[in-house]
């Protein structure tokens, strides 16, 4: 089971949109996928059509030990895609978790108890570097970083990479960067190209070749409770996420081969 955390402490960079559509694209290849919603806003849950009334147990209950993964996971309308939903209770989880022993490893232990049930787990992290995101990084094999092409992009990324190094040193030495995905890409904007060029110059091959464009259909899809790949699989945004999923699979295959 491969676990990938989708993280960036900056909000509004396309984390949830990426999580939803990559999970859908990966499940379409035949893989069993778990989309794990760790954001108190619960947008990933809404985006795959799971309403608040259906979220009887959530990632909050799993983290504090009131439910197992089996009890909390919900099957979505997308074949082979399951969801561990989020509820607003998560907003207070960071304070509650402080009192728990091994508070940074709660999610890791929960996922290890379900080893083999899914091929890939994608964790949609909250827009912060708090205890929820740390739990995700401790549980993850690798990190996917959505990066909006804007002026302060690299500054925020440096903070995230510093946190990753600390996680490696203290909790999870095997944590790697799967890649940085450039999101909300607008070729009509000269700043977008400039930022993209700067990011590629600094990070090189860490940056995925695929760029996710600004796309109205990507924004519309969650209001219908559908991933964009199902809402309109022909739109530019959907096609970009299919290409990004293909790149991800290629990188995961290489890392598995190196590990072997």
C-alpha cells in the first residue's frame, strides 16, 4: 500500500481538487484507492458526493481512537474509490491529540491496521503545518505538493520543505517528495510563466511536467458532488489530471524498482 500526502500550508492552491481528481484517475486504472480527508472543511468529502449526513464516523474518530478505518470508510460512486470523510470535529483535533501518547503516529497506526486493503492512499491535508499534517507526513511514503504559480510560491514551499526535513529526522526517514505539481496555470499571465520557470530552475525534475490549468469545469464539478473527471472528462482540467496521474504512476513505479 502506497500512501501519498497532498500538502501545502498555503490555502487555495488546488490541494483538494488535486486529491479528488487524482484519486479518480488512479481508480480508473484499476487501482483500489482510499481518499483520506484530513481537512476540517471536508471539501474532498463533498467533492466526491458524500454529504454531511453520511459522515457518521470520520477521520476525526479514527485519529482519537473512537472508530476503526473499517467502521469509518465509505464507498463512493466512483468504482474502486473509497473515502474516509472529514467533519468539522477535526478543527479541535489538534488540541485533543496533544494529550495522546504517540500523537504524531495516530494516523500511521490506523493505516497500518488496514495494510493491503488499498493500493494507494491519498491524504488531503489541511492548509497548515500543524499536528494533522504532521500525522499525514508520518504516515506517508511520499509527498505531492500542489503549487500555485504566484509570486510567493517558492517562499511558502521552502517552509514546507523545512518541515519535511524535520519529519524525516525525527519520525519518518523514508518520506520522499514524489513531486511538485504546478496548479492554476494561466499562460495568458506573464507572471505564471515566470514563476513556473523559477520553480523549475530551483527544483528541476522534482516538478511534474504536467501543468494544471485554470479551468471553470474544475471549479464547477464539486458543486455537483462529482470529480471533474466524471463531470466533464474532456475539459482541459480533467485531461491535465489524467496526464498528471500517468506521471505519478511512472514515478511510483521507478521508486518501487529502486527500493527493490
